[in-house]
């Protein structure tokens, strides 16, 4: 049975590949897409999502075989369609920030101007979208409705932007929100430099107040939070020559493993992605970065679809059943909300954790084991059986931070085969 997925997103260059991967993966069923500000303003991100579906329709029209990959695109009178809702266009607290410096003024490298044929005709009031059920209600309200109507624990939320929509849903009804199976968030940087400031990842920087609300609720045991921070997403890269069609490249000096670029078909989706990434490639070259796109958001989707198939084979580590090839660890940290230079920073508490390299006592060793299991000790009351010392350890949940994946080459294979239909 497919796992129901809510994607909360701010498309966004790498969001596009993440969304396409989700829609092309048979393990999951994308039942709701909620839009939030972040890489661009929320109304622009909403239009970008419509562009994605417009190009998917063009892809299926040009290549009917693509319909078997993108199984969720159904031309039914509302039944079975993925719902699309508009969410928040600003943070819970602090100044609004968008990542137009990287993603361009329209969030997709300004293709609205350079490639206007990617933009679908404007929907007027009363129009029915062929593949989406566009819901006018606020995102947080529809998120809660989805969690309430689906069986408890069967819906995963994959958050690819700031956590603002989720924080509003949590604040409105913690009892309904706790029905979520888990939340998978691409966000944060714990032991890795930031990408928006020296210490902050963008999604955490954009609304640190919302991130703190979700983190606090996780630690209170309301739900399980899995994080895909920059620490694990940054090393996952796909060469631009795997993603951009040669027709868009001024030279053929860069080729990917297996020299696959020469065999690409210029399909509508490939054209869409190529046009979108051309500016990004030049921008990264100006920064002196590798000639490859970092797969931040796709890693989070990849974990969610791997987790959806865990019943078919997974391993239990630290009390959590994780997909084969994946590892995660409970971490203790807080999020700086108002720092002049540290807004959005994940401030890791390494005291007694062994991370500072100091010798630990027997009780500290026990606490490290508990932290790896995703609980953090709270000194309240008497003694818990099996714990050294006289104090009782009252378990308190920790966010599980993804530390290992099956590897970049496996993600590359998934993206190229599922999104573009290429055999590897």
C-alpha cells in the first residue's frame, strides 16, 4: 500500500527535482502539496507548482510512456487528484527573507521571462485543473483535515522549506497534528557551515520561530521529526551534465559518469529542467563550486519514499526502524531566533555527549546511549531501572538527524531513471 505524503514546499530549483521524484515514485502517494514562502514569495511559488504540472502534462502528451512513471496525474473530476493549497507568505517572527539571490526572481532562474512557454494559461474562477484539485483554504487548515481524515500514523509530511505552515497547523490543533506518522524536514546545519550565513541553513534561517515550535513539540513526544540537514544533503551532488541537455550547454567540456549526456532526449521535462539549471550552473561556477547540483530537497523526499517501503525490509537502530542503508541519530540542539549574526543557527549542546572529546563518566556513557536512541535525559524523580546513579531518567524525544544514506550514486540513479525515464 502506498504511503500518503504531504509535501510542504517553496519551489525553488531543487524543490522541482524533489517534487518530480516524489510524483514519479510508486512507494508514495502525494495527496497534498502545500505552498510556503522561502526560495521565493508564496504566490510565485504557487505559480511555479502549476508550471511543473503544465510541463508534466506536456511530457505525457509528447511521450505517452511517461504516464506510467507519473501515475498520480489523473484526469478525473476531482476524485484522486493531488490537492494544492496556498500557505504562509512570511515567517511567524522576524524579518521575511527569500532566496532570490540563488533561485532567481521567480524562484526558477527567471524562466518566466526567458521561457514563457513553460507558463500555463491563467486559471480563471470556476476553471477545473486537469491534474490538481486547487483548494482555496489556508494550507494549515487542509493539512489538519488530511491528518484527521486519514488513519492515524499513515501520513508523512515532507517539508522542503521553512516550517511556517506546519507551525500554524500545530498551534491550531496539537491533538490532530500528533496523528502524523512523521515529519521529514530538509533543514538545519549542525556540524556543517550554513548556506545563508556562516552558521545557518536557509530554511531554518527563514523562520527560526516556526522551526523552534516544531522542535519543541518533537521533544515533548508529540511526533517524530527526521531532519536532513546540510551535513548530509550537501555531499549528494549530481553533475550538471547529467541534468542539462547538451543543446543548452555552450561546450561539452563536462560529461557525467557513463557519458550519459550524449544520450539524452530533449523531452519537455528535460527542457524545463535544463533551462532552469543553466543560470544556477553559471552562478555556482562564479562561486568556485563543483560543476554539480547539490541535492538538498531530493534527499528528504528520498528518505520518505525509502521509509515508505520499510515494511518490505528495514533495520531497527536505536529503537527506530530505518530503511536499509540509512542511519540517523538523536541530537540535542536549540535554534537561535534573534541573533545578530546567528539567526537560524542550530546550537548543538555537546556537554556530556562525548562530542567534545572529553572522558565521560559511567552515567554520561549511559546518557550518550540514550541520545543515540532518540531520547534525552531529564532529571526528575527517582531512579529508573538499569540507569547508573540515583536519579531517574525521564525519556524526552529528540529529533532524529539523518547521518547516512545509500549514497550519491543511488540517488543519481533514482533521479535519472524515475524523473527522466533513462535506464541505468
